C-alpha cells in the first residue's frame, strides 16, 4: 500500500462481457479493459458500449444505464465506463441519466522544467523530463505516463500542458518535440491531449530572429512554421499555454503591443489544426500601487479583441493562489472573451506536500462566488462554463502536484486534490463533501492491513469514512486559520519556498510587492490592505452589490476583512471582540484544529494500512509544528505593532520571534 495505485486500486472484478456496437480503436480498447478490470456489478453481465448521435449528449458526455454506456465520441464512452465503475465502487445508484462535462477542456498544467525539476513541485522530479536531458524514452517512462493518463481519464481530465509556464525556448527544439511526441502517443489512448507552454521570445532565442514582435511578418511566419512542425508529428496537439509580459517573462508589451496582439498571433499559427491558445492573465508590475488590480486593468479593455481560439486563463484570486482570496474580478467582467479559471493543485502556499489540506472546498468557494455581472446567480462557475456568456470555448486548468514520488503527490492526501480538481472540471456543481466521500471510498476502502479485525471493517463507515471526511472538509479552513486568517494574504516565508510564516520578510532593495509588509501593512495604526474607495479602490472592480459590501467594514465578510480594509487593532468585530483578539483566536483555533486532526487520524489506525497510516501521521505531526510556528510568529510579529496582550484563552507562544528568525526555524520537513 505505497499509494501508487491512487484511487484506482485493484478490485476483485466480477466476470463481464463487453459488447461494442462500433469499430474497435485504442480508446475503446481501454474502455473495455477498464470494465473487465473493475466490474463490480452482477457477475456475467453484458455491458454495451454504443457510439451514436444523441442531441442530449454534449462532446465528451455520455448516457449511462446499469449495463450500457452511450456517447457521441469514443472519449465519452471511456468517461462513461469510469463513471459506471465509480458508482459501483462508491455505492451510488446507476439510473438512466445523461452526464455532460461543465468544461470542454479540462487540463493539468505541469510546471516541469526541461531538466526534470518541477517549479513549486513537492513530489519529486518530473514524470516527463529527465535531469540528464536524455531523450531516450524507456519502457518505464511509458508505463508511468500510461498510469498517469489513466488516472486523468478516470476523472475526466482531457489535457496536459507538460512543461512550465516559465517556459524554456528549448521545449520547441527537435529533441524536446521528439519526446513530446512520445508522450502524446502514450496519453492519446486515454483521451488526454498534449499541450506545451511556450516562451514568447522563442523566435529570437531559438529561431535566431532579431525580434519577437507579434506584428512582425517574419515572427508570424516563424510561429506558423513551428506549429506546422509540431502538428506533423502530433496531429492532435492541443495548443499553447503562454505566460507573457508577466514576472519578467518576455511578451508583446516588450514591443509596445497588447496581450491580444500576442495571443492572436499564436492563435493564427495553430488555427489551421484546430489548436488553442491559453493566454494567462497573471500579470503585474512593481509600479502599480496595488498588485490586485492589475490583471483587470490590463485585460478588461481587451475584451472582444481576442481570436476565438484564445482562452484567457485567470487565477482564482486577483493576487496569487493564496490560502484565501476573493474571486478574481475578471470573472464575469470579460463578456466577449472565453475565460477559464486556473487553480493551483500543488500546495505552494498551503503547506507543500506536508500539510494535509483538501483544496476542493477552496475551489468550490470560488466557483460558487456570485459575480453579479449578469444579475444575481452569475457565479464564477456559470460565467466560465458558457451558461452566462456565449463563450466559444470553455476550460479549466489546475497546476499539477504530480511528481516521481511513488505515491505521485508526496502527501497521500495530495492525491485527493488531483482527484477533486478533475471532478470539479467535469462537474463544477459537485460538492466537496461528495468528492471527499468518493475519493476516500476508492482510495482507502478495504485497505485496512492484515491486523484489522472483521469488526473493524464493518465499522469502516462510522469510524473512518465519516470522521476523515469531516477532517478533509475542515482542513482548508484550518490552514487559513493558522496561516492567513481574516483576509491576510501573502505573508509567507520567502526563505524556504513559501512554506511557513514570514510577515517580517523584506530585505533591502527587494521589490516591495514581493514582500509581506506590502500586503499586511501592519503599523501602530492597524493592519490590512486598504482597497476601499478611499484606498486603492480595488473594490470598484467588483459588480454591485459586492463593491459596496466589500467597501464597508461592517458588511465586508470577515473572511475578506483585511484583504479590503486597513483597520485599527481595537476595531470592533461582528463577534463583539476586538480585531486583535479575533486574530489571535483564529491563529489559536488553527493550531487546535490540526491537533484534533492528529487525534482523528490516530483513531483511524485500525482502518488504514500501516504504510499510509504512518506516512500521514508523520505529516500531521510536522503540520502541527508548522501551525504553532505560524501562530507564534504572526502573533508575536503583529504584537510589536498592536502592543496588546495575547488573550488569556489563547495558548501562550512556545517560541520567541527572535528565536524563530535567528534560528531559521521556518523550514519544510526534509524530503525522505
Ligand atoms: C507564483 C509562483 C511562481 C509561478 C507563478 C505563475 O510562485 O513560481 O511562476 O506563480 O503562476 O505563485 O506564473
């Protein structure tokens, strides 16, 4: 039980006959094989897989019956088979019903570098690229890619961008394209398309041109030729993902051109082949007074100016994948452009592969946020899935947490985030409770080790499923509590790759918008970033009634209070407590929640195999220490400004601020 099987652990399958009322193909062979591998229905049943026109079924969707799957595409049949098996394994009924995906493109973004390292990856090296830059594709590589593709297909993911958005121009060279082709060939039978992230200056760095100006004819020709070269090898290549004019990356703005100019040039290059361009809106420069406003300011004026095979890819929040942010005001504001949400599955700001944080609730919170952009009910989900605006394309992307670690994601519960992302991309209305329930049943049911008694197995639901589901559902709020409660954001340590607290971190000459004090603004007067009409006026980027609601501290939800307001330490909260006391209580609560998770997990021991039990127990122990460090460091740091006592009900600090800083105590657990 090393976790390698993910949620696809082998099952004692019942015999089944699969009848395919259509021609055979690699994809259909996979569907058949999956049924034979995992069938839990009546022994000896006959299951039919039929490809036929059905107006109720959208691309990739399917109609499910107890022993039948009908779809209009082969991929739809495969997804239908996985849904049927999932229902059998998790005890959900299989009634006649149509299932359609919320989004047309459901993608993982791998931040994998050509040298095999993974930016913000905490689960080992890349599964795609090798350290020694070797382009030899081994049988082991292929086997791993196949397992990876199968896992994606099982939750409906149909695309993978296999390299970092901070892209190397080398990725478009013949050697890398050769390996990309090999990867695409393995992913294809599972319906997973391959995409590449490209560097905007590739025509200069790789092609030897003098410019990468998107309006220069030679540059346009270079990209067209490159697209042709790629599609000759990979006819179903998905397209390009681009981070441009962002965090030092080259882009159209280097030539006085707009994001639309840049995106459209690439869109034209891939258009003849049906390719897509996903153009990221993660842009900010140090000159602006409020980083949170910039993406909106740059992109809203370009609404309607993008070619229809461009999708603007927007991070869930306006700053950067923080433990909690309000939704990005770009959602719903771009009404004539395809816009897709980008979530971060890898836990850069949420405890790496150490802390147990189930991110589904965070994504659900974003997807269900009402933007009001087209009246009440214009949720982020509906503004991006085509329900509100006639988007040409719909998509959702997640920054992958996958690496070469045996269990894929470093922390066993990190697998739940991969799973949840896929399920939400398929159905953006699913609840996190259902996703957790499904994942636990598939990942842990029947996994009690040899010592477990039969009695233990029958109590599995009450003693494992219920408490561990609750733990998962509470875990993100716990992380917010012990790290950045009440709307605080971006106060993590920079010294150790964003693990642990660092509200004090501000080396001289460092770009202000990369330092925590820029975001928390703590002083004797109070704490928080003033984004009200009297401050940076970021509130005005939200549609009413949100702008007015966020603008007033009396109506602004506590969750976003210090995101939008700079308030005195003795500010009276809705609870009646002062801001200072409330802040302290949140930190303290976060610590207690993690300790409680430890107890809950310890009690689950009889129901989990020994290997995964110990692995998670160790991680929770480290997380507990991390939570205490966050609490002590932040309260002691902010106390220098508030000059107020830590409330008596709060556990007194066990560290000193000086000790934490001087001894460099904020540090992730060394990798095993
Ligand atoms: C930030 C990460 C950085 C990424 C960037 C991005 O720290 O590594 O390159 O996001 O999304 O959060 O481009």
